[in-house]
C-alpha cells in the first residue's frame, strides 16, 4: 500500500474523529490538509475505517466507546418512533466509529414519501425537511430533528432519509463479508446488548 494513501487515510480519520465529518467530506478535506491535487486517488472504505479505528485507539478509546453507546441509544429511540417505515441505521454510528461530534443517519422506506413526515407531525415532533441523496434516487426528502445525548450536552442531529420501499431490498448489501452497510432496529438492539466496540467486523 502506498505511503500517500496511508497519509490521506490518517488525515481523513483525524477529521472524522475530531470534527465529526462523514467519510466523503473527510477524504476531500484530507487532500487539502496535505496540499494534494483534488484528483489524487483516495483510500477505499476498508483502509479509511482501519485508520479511524487506529486513531480512536490511540487518542480517545474510552470517551469514544461511551459516546457511541449514547448515540446508538438515541438512534434506537427515534427509530422506534418511525418503526413503521423499516428504519435502518447507517454511517459512523452504525459502523462503530462515531464520536459525540457525529450526526445520526437513518434510512427509512415508504411508498408514500410524505408518510414519515406525517408520522412525525402527528406525533408532535419538531423537524426540518430538506433534500438529500437516497439509496436509489439522487434527490429524496430528508427529515432532520435534534435531541441531546445527555443533560448539558449540545444537541445531536438525526437525519431520516426517506427512500422508496423498493430500495429496502438492497439496504443490507454488505460492503464486505459479514459487515452490512446499515442495520435494522433489531440489529441495533443486538449491538447494544454487547460491549461497545469500534466497528462491526
């Protein structure tokens, strides 16, 4: 593996852990941090995830484990609110590399794209609606709300990405063997029943 690829992965991992950036943005920022051309080849997911785990293990293992557990409990609470729409947790909170700075991302599925929004409205929950990228479509509704991990902490953003129901068939496609890219309510409960650990593999 090239030294430059490892350097990019390490710089991106630092941005992900310390600043709460998502992987794509962190890798682009890493190129700027290292003064590399924008077209420089970027490390793949596995290389980046390994670098993130190494950064966490060196700098913040205990704090990260605590924050991850809090984030997953918060995600579960809100996934249960929208349980009729097959919610699947994704991103750093799912793969086990999130810190307290990370947002929570959940894919939901419905033939009626307005149904999850109406469910939140009927429940009296406050949220913001905007557009984002779905699993199959380049532009879908994203419902963002805020909740706190613990008293005295700043609010955490939860983003519910509304996909068509047919997209659910590919929602559990693995990035690698035994490591699905997102997980259901039951899968998240199983994670919470185990000691907090970095990653699912």
